[in-house]
C-alpha cells in the first residue's frame, strides 16, 4: 500500500514550484532533531526507524495516489509517477538515547525528494519516540520487573500497534495487542476483564471457567466484587499453583502487600501479583518496595505520559546553489524569532560522557548515525535500548523534573 | 483488510472460556461511557462512529487472522472462522456532545461477539473524540474564523488521518493531510515551509517561484528572515492581490496587528493573515481582537490539547442468565473501589436543558441513540456537530476550567 499521501499538501505544492526552477533536483540535506525535551525530561529514546524502513520505500506515486493529487500540474505528475526515491537516509539506531540538538535522522539527496519525506518521517519518529521515551522511564522505574503494555484501547487503533512496538523496544516485556504480535513479533499476553466475571453467576464459576480453559497458570482478576474474597476464591478454584492474580482497583500500596500476605497464608507462595490501573512511571517507582511481580500499563505509556509527541522537527540544513551531483552544499539556517537552527550537515559522536556533532565526519567517539536499515528488527532495537539505558549517567535515571542529562556540543574540527 | 487483530489478547482467551460453557452465545449488552471528562472540560464531542461503520464489518477472522491466533483451541477457531458479527450497535450520532455517564455507544447481541468489539470500538472513539473535543473548543474560540488542521507530523501517520477527519467533524475548515482528503473527503490546503525559502538564493526568488506556480492567490510564509521585509517582499512579488501571508514565529499579539497595518499601508488590504505556531484554544481565544483571518493548528489539536484520550470505557451492563434469544437480560455492575457502574441497558434523551437516561425506551426528550450508520458521512457529522455546538448552554462555551456543563440523570420511568 502506498504511503505517498501520508503527507501535507504543501510538500507537493512546494515540489511543483521547485520543479519549474530546477531547484527540485539540487543536492540538499535535511536533519531531524528536537529543540527541547518535554518539560522535566532528562533524555529521550528515539524509535520508529524500523517502521520507517518499511514505510519509506512505499512512498510511491502510483495511479491511485496521483488521482488524489488533482491540484498538481503535468510536470509534477510526470516527475512523481512511479518514482523510486533516491535519497540516502541515515539515523541513530532505533532504541538509542538522545537530547536536544541530536541529529537523529538525516535525509540527503535531491531537494524535491527531501520534501516528500518530511511529514511521514516526523509522524513516525514523533509518535514512536514519545512512547519509547515514556516507556524507558517506566522500565527504569520498574527496576527489572516485567511490564505489560495494555493501552491499545486508549489510542488510535493503528497507533496502538506502533505504541506496543515502541514500548517493547524500550524494554516492556509484553503487549496485549494482537496485531503488534503479528506485525512486529512483540510477545503478547493477557489476563481477563471484569465483564468476564460479571457475566457469570458467581466469581467462583467465572474462575472455574477460566482455569478449565486456560489452565492454572492463568491470571485471575480478583477485584470485581471484594478483593480478599476474590483471592480466596481464586486459590480455592485454581489451587496453590495459580499463576497470578490481577489487582485493578484500590490503592496498590495497600492492596499489594495485603494480597501477597493472603496468598502466602493460603499457600500460594508462587502466585504472582499483576498490578494495573492508571499506572505511570511515578506510581511504578512508588511501588518499588511493594511485592509487585508485573506492572500492566495502559493510558500513560501509549500517550507518552503527558507528552504524546516527541517534538522532532525536520529542517533543511544545506542545499547546493548549483546543479549537478557534485555541486558543493551550502549551509542554511532560518532566523525566525526563537527558532534559530545551526546550518550544515552534522555528524554525531558519543564518548567520554558527552555527545558532539561535527560539520564533517571523523574524530573521536562512537558514531551515532548509520544507514537506515532495510528491515525492521525490533528485537535488535530492544537490545540496543537496553544497552543505552544501562549506559545512562545517574542523573538521567531520575524521574523528578530536571534539565537534559547531557548536551550536544558543536565541535569545529 | 481484516481488523480482527486490532484487539487485546484477553478478549480471545475470554471468548475461548465462555465458548466452553455456552455463555458466549447468551444475550448481553455492553455500553461505552466515560466516568469523567478531562480535568476542567465542560463537555465532549463524540466522534469516530463513521470510521467504526467501516471498521466493524471488517472484524473478520480469515485464515491470516486465525494463523496469528495460534494460542486458541479448535472450538474457538471454528466459531470465529469467517463469522459475520451479528451484534446490533447503536450510538450517539457522530458530532453530538456528551458528558460523563452518557451512553455514547451500545453493543447488544451475544456475549462472545461483544467481547470481540471492545478494543476496536474504544480505540476509535477514544482517539477521535479526544481530537474532536479539543477541536470543538478551538472552533468556539475562533468565533467563526476558519481553522486549518496541520498537525499530522506530530502524531502517528494513520492517527493523523483520523485526527484531520475528527477536527473537520468538530468544525475545522481544512486539513493539510492529503490522505484525509482522499479517504474522508476533508478539504485540503497548504501554504509553504521555511525550507522552501531557505533553499532559494533569496526570499524574493522563493516568493517569485511560488507565485509563478501557484498564482497570486497563494499564501506566502513571510517570517524566515525578517517579517517586515518578508511582507514587503511578498507584496512586491505578488502584488496587492496576494492571497495571504503566514506568520509562524514571534508573539502573534504583536506580529498580527503589525502585519495587518503594513499590508494595508502597502495596499494589500484584501491579503489575509494566517497565524500558526503552537496555537491552542487559549491562544486562539486571546487573538479574538486581533486581525487574524485563519488559524493553523498543529500539535494541540491532534493530541487533544493535553488530553489525548477521551476516557471512554466499554462495560457489560446486562447479560442473560439463560440460553436463547428471548432470555431476559439481568443488569450487572461491578463494585470495585471507585469504579462502580450502573447496571442495565440505558436509553438516553435530551431536552429541557438536561439529559436523562432511562432503563427502558420512551418518555420525553429527543432520543440520542440511533443505529450505527452503515457508511461514513463526515459532512453530515460536521453539520450535526455545528448544531450541537450552537445548542450548548452558555457555561459550556467557557474555556476556563470548570465542571461538566450538565449532568446525565437516571430517571426511573
């Protein structure tokens, strides 16, 4: 399916104008970066590159797409028709950390094609990175306990799939979203809902039905009527080998220790406790001393925990003033109030506890940019994010509001 | 394309359990409502029904979907295979206003099928209504001036399309999103970007190129270098018949009157002013006395202006305790702390400045529920929303934080 129309109209009308003057074919470089993090955030996690690996090659102007572009003249239609994009895209690897000014993605090629990618690239990176950045804080707060993403019903049905994927990249263990399992290979899991218990004549009958079908390893939702009686019913039905109970209401600071004590008293010492219900990184952190086994997180992770977009912008940083594939690139930058950008293509490196960007490649540090992969490897991205989170400076791990934990320095080689 | 996997795993495992006991085939009713509005909001606008009209019939368990459900046993697979859902869905018409407790959508049919719709229904209504509810406040704040939705790059690439549609339903005039134009018939528009100006040797050259291609009726972005000079250049290039200028930086309270005065002094008295740059309902309202002609809104509208999800839940409210199509429905409600629901199917009516729900149909007032339409008519939804906004009580139009402007009363007939 073509992704060509997942863009803003002005990209096409600008293209039309620059095709007339020849500027469309000039060499140009666009960079994606953020001017600031969400208020109080100390770092971000960039995600979505694997999805872009699939979506960018689908930017094809086929007959159906062109039919919707009836405002374009013949020159633009001819230029677009069936055109495979020739731009080179480099990016931070998916799952890597970033701060303001990090050039997380670079598009290099002809100016006209650069225009065509702006909106799609930003949509994917802004959404997926917002989720991954929030999820990473939850992963840090959970201190090694597994997290289940279950927020699909709180966001657009396709954003839900991407959110499950981004949360997994950031270190969540599981998702409830079946399409994320099918499309991206994210492991899926689930418990049961209050409706299930309510539909039965009694809680005991509901638990019996669930255990008969799914086995004693299942997770029983115990708070539909009375949590204490629910736990007693759960162990009575499933036995002390019951997999887990889920608590979805009340104050988990009170309910979790109480549930643990009761399960232990009933002999269900191996039965795990899954906590759900409007959790975010702060409530997860507050439960660090509580005997929680798994956190189920919904709304807050899929909506970026208060910051549903990552703030990335896509800016022209260099353009040739002459035609031809070898014409020299000239740095450009706008001077709008409060929106100054640094001109010129930037190469980014990390090392010695700092990031630097240079206006030419080379020099000390680990290069942060690499070609956009041709396939979506979510498991590799997840492993990379785990490494990146492990390498964070201590102040970056703090959940209280603060400045970015490091800055990007512009270094003149 | 099947939408069957845009759901949570537990819906399928619960289905499997209730298929074993026969409960899957029992009559049941589920209702969608919200327990509260986002903090300070006085009403909401429900949207997404037209999308559900298309997505719900695509909940089909074909071979590809079933292949992904390898955790299900044979009975469930057989029951699901190719099954057309027989549930009856009623809903508030798209674009109607709501408050906490409004039963905006009702699913009536067999319990097993009701489970299958929960996640998809909530994803669509929660996303689209969050956008429409925020957009409606912007429409009220704009006081009749047109609004352009241009936030696609700040949200998931498919959510962007639905957001453009929801904003249009709520009264936005235009979107920049081309796929929203193609898929939903939302009128599209665009201006140009800073990159376009920067790529040219001068602003005058850029404006000349744009006007040569798009005509003098186009909108020129005048703040790339210096806004005053930009306006002078724009009128010098396009003449006094220039369509519009766009201001995207600085304080619009200062910049807009200054731009208007300069345009008028240059003789461009008919040239409109488009203002963009992190606008929300509050900054739009603050510009009521300023000579703005069009507001361009991005991030805030597509992210629900601080409330990216509408808070709808999908709850079982009645279920038969016996088999058969005529078995009586028995009201059910859970008693979890803070999450009490009212049992029984509810019929909603509006009239005399209040909403009532009744546990049987009939009585005074305009019925708010109707069958889910079979097609997506975004223009009808937009007209309906305009009527609903015109009928709002005065206190509902206030942008400052406050309680819901009306309540839903449960009336015993």
